C-alpha cells in the first residue's frame, strides 16, 4: 500500500520476481482495459482521469476473476488493492493477507516522482529525475500523471487509507517502511521483512 508514487509498482515487480508470485495491480488491469477500449475500460477511464476510485463492485469482480487463474495457487501480491475498507473486508472473506506493507512517502517527493515518471512499452517504470530511461527508448506518460490529477489522487488516498491501516494494524499484519529512500534500500528492507515473516 502507499500513496500514488510511493513505489508500489516499482517494488512489486521485484517482489514478484524474487518470490515467483503474480503481481496483481488493479491500476494496471484497468489501464489494459482502457487501451483495449472495452466496456470496462470506457467506464474506468473517466474515474481514472479525474483521480477518483472506481466503485467497489467493479474492483471486486476484477479481483475475483483474477484470483481464479492458475498462477495464483501459490500466493499473490496486490498493488493498489484494497483501496477502501469495504474492499479490505471483502478480501478478508476470501483470504486474509499474510502481510501488508505500507510505503510512506512525503507529498512533495510524490509530485516530483509522478510528473517525472515514464513507462516503456514493456511496462518498465522509469523516472526522468531518478532513473532515466535509456537513450532512444520509447516511453510514455500516464494520463493521470499531471499535477492536478496527482493532487486529487493524493487527496483520495488520505481520505481512504487510515481506516484500512487500522483494520490491518488490529490484525497485526501491518508493516510501515520508508518509501522515500533509494530504490535499492527500499527493496532490501522489503526482502528482509518478507524473509523474516516467512521463517
Ligand atoms: P494505480 O495504478 O494503483 O495508481 P496509484 O495508486 O495512483 O499509484 P501509482 O501507480 O501512481 O504509484 P506507484 O506507487 O505504483 O509508484 P511507482 O512505483 O510507479 O491506480 C490508478 C487509478 O486506478 C486510481 O486512481 C483509480 O481510479 C483506479 N484504481 C486502481 N485500483 C483501484 C481500487 N482498488 N479501487 C478503486 N479504484 C482503483 O513509482 C512512481 C515513480 O517514482 C516512478 O517513476 C519510479 O521510477 C519512481 N520511484 C519509485 N520508487 C523510487 C525510489 N525509492 N527512489 C526514486 N524513485 C522512485
Ligand atoms: Mg503503480
């Protein structure tokens, strides 16, 4: 979990590789639907472009379908889900997460990270300030990575996050890490935490 730009996608890719579990990003799934111009994509676009959350029932249906796929048998990693207390409660009915990691990051850094984010065609995440794409590589910017929408997304995050945090704190599975340190340091701390929890 974490605010927009906290590093969820960046670090989820590494976790998924190391532990060989699928990375399930509701944002990525929705963006694929937008690119396909499907009915779901058409619906999702207006919410995403204005920085608002999609209705819970839409997200729950996406997650329900995704969890039935074979690669989820040995575990999975969510990125950007659950985003509301209702989503967290419904997830609990299916399976309680082993661990919830919250990457904490200050707002001013978030604005810089998101306005500087660039993504390659194969989904690698770069940053013009912190991790520039190789010379000549074709990259694109997300439609919601403009300052106005970023501020709205941040507001939505702060409006919804704390009840979810308390929900997982009460279960004793909530872990907070600094998301504003160098990428290599953040991922090292995540691996250490997950390895300790797995013992
Ligand atoms: P989603 O795609 O989940 O977007 P988000 O939460 O706004 O988060 P981001 O993907 O922007 O940030 P991130 O934390 O993944 O950062 P990243 O690793 O890329 O959701 C988009 C929209 O979909 C929502 O607004 C909503 O409309 C909808 N939606 C999705 N899920 C939903 C749900 N469950 N319910 C309802 N609606 C939902 O990093 C950002 C940048 O920083 C990159 O350039 C990266 O290179 C850089 N960076 C990262 N870490 C570091 C570091 N340690 N040091 C230096 N640079 C770093
Ligand atoms: Mg992301």
